[in-house]
C-alpha cells in the first residue's frame, strides 16, 4: 500500500514537471532558434515562426515629448500589454492555441509574460521593452545587424559607432579599376539594448524631472534625435531594473557611477539586442570598437553567391568554392566569422576614431612601425584572442578575400548565459557554448576592428572578474554534462525524460542522437576532456559509445 502511494505521488510529480517543461518548450519554440543567433562575430539562424506584435511598424514610444515623470510612473504601475502571436502546428494548438476565422492555429501571449520567460535567468525585477524606438528603414533578411549594449553614461560612444557604421566611406581603389575606383558608403542596421535604472516602486513625492531615471530618458531622447542615422537604422530596446546606486533618489548623481552591483547584466542585454535583431545575420560587437572595414558587403555578397546571385568576395585556402561551402554552413548556423580586434599601444592615440586606419595595408604599417603604434587587442591576456592567430592574419595579402579556420580554440576566446554580470567571461561564455554546439570559427583575413580607448572601472572589474572566474569554471562543466544523468530509474520502473527548453548537455544530445563520435561532437569532446573534474567521465562515455556503436554494427551485419 505504502509503495503504491509513493508511486502515485511520484507519478503526479513527474506529470506536473513534464507538463511545465513541455509547455515552456512550446512557449519558447521560436525563441530557441532566435536566441541561438550568437556571434563572436557573425552567426546566422532563422526561425520557422517569427513572432509579430500589434505595434510592429512603429516605435514603442515614437518620442518622449510627453511628460517623462508620468511616463516613468506608468512604467512602474502598468506593464506594457503588447500581445505577441505566431503561427503553430496543429499539435501545438491544444496546448497554447486559438484559431483565426480561417481556422489557422496561432498562439498569443502578453509581452510581459513572454519576455519574463525568455529572460528568466536575469536578475529580477528586470523589465524588457523591445523597440522603444524602432528604425523606419526596412531591414533585408540577408543583412548584418550590429547587436550591442550600452549604459546611459556611454551614449556618446554609441553615437560614434552608429555614425561610423552608417556614415563611413570605404576606399575601394585597390580592389576596383577604372571608373569604379572610389569610395562606397556603408549603411547597415543596429540593434542596441540600453539599460535605464528604474526603481521598483514610485519614490516618495513621485518622479521629478531631476530623477536619475528621468535624466537617462531625456539623454536617450536627445541622443536618438541627434542624428538621422538613429531613426533610419537603429532599433533601441530598454532594459529597466532597480540595480543601480542612484535609482531611488531624486537627485542626479554622476552617471559614470550609476551602475551598482548587479547592474551590468551584459549577457542579458546582449541577448535582448540579438533576439530582436531583424536580419538573419548578427554581429556581436562591444560599443567601444570602431568599424574600420566593409566586412558587411563581403559577407552579404558571399552569402548570396551560394544561390548564384552574386560573386563571392571570400576565399578559403585560395578557393572560392570552399568559401561558398563555409558560407552555406554559416547560413545553416554551423559556422561563425571572426573579425580580428586591435588597439592602440598609447591609449591617448586611440581616442579619435577619425584617425583609425580603414584598410589592412595601413593597419600593418602601424603594427610594423618601431615602436608599434597598434597591437593585437589585450596582448597581455593571450587566451582571450590568440586563437585568432594574428601572425597568420598578418601574412595574408591585403585585398585577397582570404579567410582561415580557427584550429587552436581556447575556452577564454572571446543566446549567452545570463548569470554572467559585469566584466570577465561574459562573451567567452557565449563563444564556448557556440563552439561546444559544433560551430566552427573562420577569421576574415582582410577585415579588422579597433578598440577606442577609454578608462576602465578597475575596482568594479576586479570584483566582477573574481566572481565570474569561478562561475565560468562551473559553467563549462555544466554545459558539458548538464542533464547527462537526468534519466533515473525508480522502484516503480519509471524513466522520465525531462528535457529543458534550452540549453541541455551537449554530450547528452550527441549521445542520444548517435553522433558522439562524429565531427559534429569533436569540439565538445576535445574541450570537455580538458576539464579535470569531468575528463574521466567524458573519456569513459566516448569509449562506451564507440564500443556500443561497433557492437551494434557487428550484430546487424
């Protein structure tokens, strides 16, 4: 009797957990593909059923000419009631669905509910408002959207990035001939998440125009109206949270110190910008890196060459056919493109973007000068960028269109795990999960970025790095083995298979898919074996999978 009761109770728990897990997967089905559009550089993925909203063609707020204190009060008291909806398969209709008059199944959900689920790992309360400003220009699906993030004290740097990406002219004299020689204007979309501190309750006496949140919105409005490039090409998404030192007060304080403990949720903001990018390809870029070359056109033309609608500007080993195969992997989501990063040796020389080199020949002259004017980015932290193989980059002839595969990946090599806040390990965590999932990295030999010098908040960085270093160690082990032992057998002979919406153990995925010993899983096996705490498990699993595969083949022949 006691055993039967325990079995019934266990069955009830399994049913409840499975129902929640299954429903969560359905809710996030379109988000799973969307949020895997990471890029250390550039990465592609398309979802089968993109969500739409009832305000898809306009900004959430077209302007902030209205009373800003009233707006802040409404944000605290009344969450947005935008409704997302997307088409579903017939099997999904039972769980979430309704049908349109023509019987087409679809799902619908309040924006606040959907986004709280999508960013469930963020610090709470954090409210996301997508398309607070929405660019008026339509975005082509094969375009490359720069995705970035910024806090209110770095607005001037964001303006420089936008104007450089939208307004710079790239010299084409060395690549074209005759009447074609000259300059080409770069015009591309930007998706940016901006953090605005917002208290979780209305301050005593209400919001005033001098409240830090009101000042941040005023500055944002002024920034967006300061250049036509913003309204034409930039989508702005807000991340609102009370995690800042000056959120509660009515007196404006120094915005350089406005981000308190937990305020720098960089990977959450990164995911928001990427999720709401409107193109197939995204470029994950820190706001303080200057766009120096026209990698956007090279990528678009080479991607179009797959269908014969353009000529590939990229080569792999001198072979354009091989490059086309890489670009097909790129479109399929199994390859990412890397753009090498550099910095000025003298920080003062790196303040003015207008003086930065705009072609590889000019860059190499500054690198080879004695003493060097420019060096690889953060050369003192070799694991962060050495996988780019700078010496190989230098050896490639300028204008050749050559790219090469990253063959010596390091786990510190720069959806993103949202537990990482502040400096240290945040971008590396993005790339580690990409690499473990089977993505190959290819470096573009003609293109580069240069870091714009600025002062770092060293005290905050020191504490955040210490925290993230421990988190990153645990994160790597977790990504390798999470849910690996999720199948458990009880005395009632129940074997529940509880699969999370994302992410799950890559080794487990490869094992149940029968591809653990294929090239798809080679990145995961190589990297996970390097983790001392689980290296024996990884080796044993790989060996057992090989024996099982051989046994299965021998018994079937």
